[in-house]
C-alpha cells in the first residue's frame, strides 16, 4: 500500500488522522505505518457510538449431563474418548495471551508460581494434569498455545528452559494472537507513537482465526484433527482432553460441548450456558435478568444453575463452516496511552476501547452444545486475583485437596 492508497482508505472510514505525522517519519517508519494501516479490519469499529447493549432473547435451560449422568455412562464415555485420542482426532488449544498483572507479576500469567515449598508454575500444573490423560493413551496429543505479542518470547523461552515439562516438544506449537486497533470513545483509532497504530490482542474469540493464520495452523488438517479442546490458562485444575468429556460429546452427537459447574449461588459471577431463542448461548452474569438468575424449579434448584469454566470442545468441521460469520465485537473500556497533538498522553481515567472477540460467542454459531457437569472442587480453581475469591490462595487450597504437593 502506498501513501495515496492509505489516504483514500482512511478517508473512507474517517480515520485520516493516522497519517498526521507521516511526513516526520523516515522511510522505514513510513513503510511500517502503511503496512499497519493496510492490515486494519475497520469493520470492528462499526458498532461504536450506536448505543445500547445486548438484547437478550428467550432463555431456556440447555441439555446438561449431570455428574450422576456422567457417572452412569462413564465407562462408555471413557472408551469412546480414548479411541478418539488414540486416533489423533483431538488436540488442545491453550489460551495463554495474558500477563500476571493482577497477581503482581510482569511475566506471562502461566509462569506464575503457585507453589509454596517448591516452584510450581500454572503452566507446569496444567501439564501435570495433561499427563494424567496421556498415561491412559497410546500417544500424546497436539497442544497449540496461543500467546500474545506481549508475552510470546517469554512464554517460548520458559517452555524451553523447563524442557516442555517432559512433554514431547514436537507436539507443542506456539502461535500469536491477532491484534485489533484501540480507539477513543467515538471510534477514532489511536496512534501509540507517531508511526505506530495502537493495537491490543483481539480477545479469546479470535483463537481459531489466529491459529489458522499462523505458521502452525496447517497441522490441524494435515494431522486429521477433528476436535479442538479450548481451555484457559486461568484454571489450575483444568482437565484437558478429558476422555470422558470427549466421549460424552461424541456419543451425544453435539457440535460442541462445555464443562460446567453448579453455581454456588444465583449471583455468582460466571457465564451461564443456556438456550437463547432455541440456539445454544452463554449469557454473562451481568447480562442475565435478575429474576431469571434467581428462578428455581420444583426442587428448589436454580433453573439456570450451570456456570461455564472456559473449557470447550469444538468440532473442527463446524468451526470451518462458521469462519465467514462475524463474531460480535465487545468494547472493553480501558485507559489507553496515545499520541495527541504530537505528544504522548497517559490518561488517569478510561478514555477508549479495546476491541475484543469472545469465545463464548462462538457457541451461538453452533447448532448444538452439550453441557457436561464436573465437580467444582476437582476441576474449577481459577486464579484471577492475588487474594480473596478465585485467587492464588483459594486455588492452592483446592490443589492441596486434590493431592498436589505445593
């Protein structure tokens, strides 16, 4: 893209200001800025300033396999899941693009030490969980790790230093999450520097397009992978590529599935898997109407009582079929440093949006989604805060309960 082409493109979207300092840049800086402008997906900005939040449709409970249901068919589910793993049909995708900032660390979140008397990173504990599965199978499964431009180098270095926690290196593949522009509250894209557009990771919903566009995306097709188990780095008790979970999904013929836990109470801050206008959907806790969140059945149980744990199984064929669909863009209000009148401005209040795609919106594009209940104390120990609820302390307590030496 040359200068005139960039000028015309930006004029069509009301973003001409991105070239304000073009004349002050050297040839290399000019070329880099033009390349950035050429890569911007301006459609992400289309909803900004329109006002209004999401309109919730008719909500109904989704088909759920309770812990008792799973136990009743556990042998059959286990057998089907192990067969799929042994056939190389399933791989894992770890969403690990975040930093440990809220935990007081400048490192990638997965590097955070949750050990007490020994060093035990979140990454290592999750790989220990994985080894419990591969001990049952004839071969390891592929693991794709989504990093961000912020933590990619540190993550790769950490894995190399730790010898991939004893997992076969050729089965671990890193890829960097796609980026999206940041903008002010009216949708004007910020410049981070005079010759650099302000960008941020495009949210966990960008994982599949980022994977396919990376240098490792070809492995999915070439290896005959039919299912991808997507999970978050937050949860140290994640059971990854769990044969029972896989088998239940296969035997129920679902396009995708989600591990869920019974909500602790109606107000718990977790997304709820349900049906919205007859289609599977996840309604976030802040979107759920209070009367529905508190509704109970004849047994006194919450009607919408299952919260998601960010552990999903997606059919690759179905994912490929929805690639042309645009996921909704979520606006995350943040403090964003930027160039203004030629100088760097660092606001002390939120001044703009980071544009994010969320994995939960991918559920809505599926024809069916099976909810599989798991035991909270065995599989749900999120590490989101330094102290308090969903913290390092609560995760450590649950790890000890599950026999992990800290």
